[in-house]
C-alpha cells in the first residue's frame, strides 16, 4: 500500500487542473505579448485566470501578480515593503520566529543591509497574538510579515486580527499563505491583508507557479527585470499553462473548501488521537487553530530520518523537520522556536493529508507508525537509558 | 530512495548485531542527542579476540547502517585489527555515504575505539595513548 502523507510538501494535481492546462501546451501555445490571434487568445486566457484568482481571494484582478511560486512572491513582497520603508526612513520589520525560509532568509539579507527585524516568540503552542503584534510595532516599522499557517506544525495565526492591528497602525501587512490558500477561508479584504503569497502546487495545482497579491497602490519592486509582463512588475513570458492550472485548481479548492476541510480534519483528528497513544510523544502546534490536513508529532528517543526511511519501506511517505534530511546538524527552527530541546526536535514526524487521503490509508498509518517507532526505540541507547532511569524523559 | 546505496539500505533495514551484551567487557558510547546521533558499542573480548559485538544507535539511516557494518567488520577479529578500522573502510564497505553523512562512519570508528579503550582500562592493560587521543575527550553530553 502506498500512502502519500506529505501534502504540505506538494500535492497530486487535480484532474480538473491538468485538463485545463493541456490545451495551452498543445493547441493554444501563443505568447500573451504577441499581437496576432494566437497571442491575443493567450492574453485573454491569462486575464481570465487573473479574474478567477482575484475572485477566489476577494481581490480585484489588477492586484494579482503571477510569479514562479511562493518563494518568489515572499521575496518580492518583502523587498517591496523594504524599499517603500527605506524611502521614509522606516527600517524595522516585524515577523515571527517560525516563518518559512523564503521569508527568514530574505529578512536575514535585509538585516545585513541595515534593517532591524523583530522575531516574535511563538510560545509552546506555536502561535502569536494580535496583542504581541500591537506591542511590537514601532514608529519605524515598515512591514509586518507573518505566515497564515505554519508549514511544519500547522498552527493557523489570527491573520484577520493581525491585519486589523496593522491597518490601524498604518503598517504594511504581508502574509505567506502558501499552506493556507485552498484549505482554509482566505479573503484579503475581510482580513485586511496588504500582500499575500501563494503557491499552486499546495492545492493540487502545478509546480512552478504562484501569486503575489498586492493591494492597489502598493509600489512593487521588481526582482526580475526585462519585458513589461505583469504590469511591468515581473518580467518574463508568462507560464500560461501553469497559470491556467493554478486558477483551475484554486477555483476547485475554493468551491469545495468547507466540505474538503471537514472531511480532511476528521481524518486528521483520527490520526492525532491514534498517535497520541504512543508513550512519550507530543503533538506539536495549535490543537484548535490548526490546518485541516496537518499532523505533527515528536517521538522521544528516536531520530526523524530513520523514522521516515522505515515508513517509506512500508509505503508511507511522510516528512520531518529532521536535520539529517537537510544535510545540517541543526534541527528544525520551528521546533526549536516552540521550545523543544534539540534531542526532541530531532525525533519529529509530519503527516500532511489531503482530500484524496482515505480512511483506509489512515488506518494503515496507525497500524504501522507505532510499530516503527517501537522498533527504532528498541535499538536506541538513549531510549534504553531513559527506560532504565539513567536519563530523564523529556516528554 | 536514491539517497543511500543499496548496501546502506540493507544494513539500515536489517541491521546486524543490534542489542546489548549484558556481560560486555568493553563499552563505548559516542555522539550526543543534541546532534541527533548516539552510537554505543558493546564488546565481548576473549584472548585479544572480539568474540561478540553488539550496538545500539540513536540516529539517522546512515548512522544505523554504519554501526551495523562496523560491527560486522570487527566481529571475530583480533583487537589489533579492530583498532585499524577506519571510517573510510566502513563507508567503502557500505558502497559509499553521501558527503554530509561521512560523520556517521566517523562515529562508528570512534565508538569501537572507545569500547576497546574501555576494555583496556577495565583490564588494566597498558595501551598506546596516541591511538586513543581522539576518543579520550570531547564526546558525550
């Protein structure tokens, strides 16, 4: 049995999205910048996709910029806000300690360029409050950038409340909504979001295409110079098939959002309940404000990479914030941010579901995971020391 | 997964010599939980020969495979040969390790050296300090 539980990494494309894309590889391969009929047809399709995406997000079409994905959108949003801020002498940015690296690494670069960044603590649960944001905003704050939902531990941040604080204090608010869009309701107007990043392949669309939503009037800084595509803000011939696929997948996800979320969350809760029975394990992330498809645990006494490899042997494809999978000795910054010691952070497992996940698959995972955890614990010297009372249990 | 060679995967999935030797006369532990790797080697040495060897490992796939391979390479061998086992030999026997996983083979070499050093100390056998210089300090929590 092959059980794919790594939907936070990427998803299977929906049939609707594949079918929508196909003509733009084949019959209608025009360049939207061309003046002939083939080109103009491509241009129309591009603009239809923009209208579709805008309506799914509560935006207007002019506010939608197609990018190569979530990382590019994050980079451009932050760079743009920094440029605007610097012009007014405002060089302070507020964020959280558990953002995606597309955000964190861009901020690190800005720090080297003279910006000051405050990383809000996310506590044990892995969340922030609007009060924390309100307290940390300064006179010279030019941007608040906070993810809508965390990619590892699934916590959903109070984005609407944070948006309200930022609007009141007249500070630009960007959110990396890569894990959220298509899975939980998102409306940029209602949530008072100034800029938002999303990526198609997280909601059954194609890889290599994303969106930066930027509220009208926000002057964007180009990351890619060249032609006048995307209102001159993102050069390069549009990835038309990808954009069409993104729009089709987003519309499908938005149309079925509540039924999918309900179904996926029920399976998630079954998985959480079952895995909670493993002794010395802990569920990470916000239990209540949680992505419908996210399950994230730490198991004491074992290491994440060996857990993933063994699960793969059983056909279960999962993920971990484990250092060993990324070639670094440091465990996930997200798990350290919620206060886990390194030892515990090394033993992490992320299972991310989608609406294609079945109950049989969850039952199978619940049968296999406890066995694999036990097998690894039985060969772990640190587990033996804990069982013999030589070392203390940490969870 | 193409991350590891077939041999690494074989030793990871079917590790040889896993467990504890209750009456071991040489035990060596290296690594620490902070880095995500702990390796512990148990030796039963008789007449200068490694009659039995077992290991326990907390760590990634290549750490478990390296421990397994290292125990295979020294089982039944005289101590002099076991002391000559290098991390490179462990990695080569596994048909190679990714560059950033080479430290796993280093841990295996060091764990064996530590276990032998422990045996020498327990038995009051004089030893060449130079051989054990690298494992005498700097490990553990």
